[in-house]
């Protein structure tokens, strides 16, 4: 998110993708927009706004997501917004899920003889910091936010692929080979 560049094969920002997509939409000589997808995923923030813009343009021009190697997680959210998803025979799609993590480095700090003391205002300002084990109530709040993002992901893919939310949820963030992706509704054809 907030990355208006393509950095080789390592990172392409949603802003960059959106600008390129808009150029294709506004160019009268362009009849089909091909989204070449090869990514393990990306950030939640900005993803669904970009996916919504792609979905909203359906019908204006043909939009094809071509999965050259992989379209997982956020990359799949974007690919699912196209009118059609085409994969190579060895491509993979899916991983419809959301993840974050907490590292408890308190033991490592203790081994080094370090102790971090936070000075803060607002009871929850340092919730989830790496200097302490993650309290259950903080973990529950993080899980609640993750679940909300997951529901946005599920509803976006369900809309984009004309699937039920239950069928999308049933994937349980699995990844699929090209032929299996067609069977479960996450891809249209191999090509």
C-alpha cells in the first residue's frame, strides 16, 4: 500500500497497479487488460480498494488475470476481480486468508541482560509489543480485527467469482493447483 512503484520482481504497489489499470481503461486502443500475476500476496491495506476498482471496470473492457506462477492471498484478491482467470498448467491460486504474528522476544532480551521499559499514555498503547508475552485479551482483539479483514476478503472473492461466502470460507486458505482451482471455482481455465 502507498507504493506507487514496481520494484523489479520483488514488489508492485497497489497505487502502481491502479495507475496502470486506469491507463489501460482510458486508452481507446486497448481492448483487453491483461493482469500478469505472480505473487505470494501482499498487504490488506489498499488491497480491497484496488480489487473493487478492477471489479467495477468489468464490462468496460475485457479484463483477464493471467496467473503465470502464483496468485496467492492478496494477489488472488486482485486476480479474482478480473472477468476471467487463466492459469498456466503449473500455476497455483488461493490462500484466501489473513495472517499476522507476534514475536515474544522477552526471553532473548533477558538472555542479553536487557529489559525494555515502555513509558506511554493510553492503556493499550503498547499492546502486542515484543518485550512481553502476548496477553489473552490483546490476542483476542487482534484476532477480532483479523476476522473482520477475513470477512472482507471472503465477501470480495464471493462477489468477484459469483460464489457463496460459505464456499469461499470452505477453502480454509488452501492453495490449489491449476486444475483443482477450476473445480472449486477459483479459476476459469488453463491457457
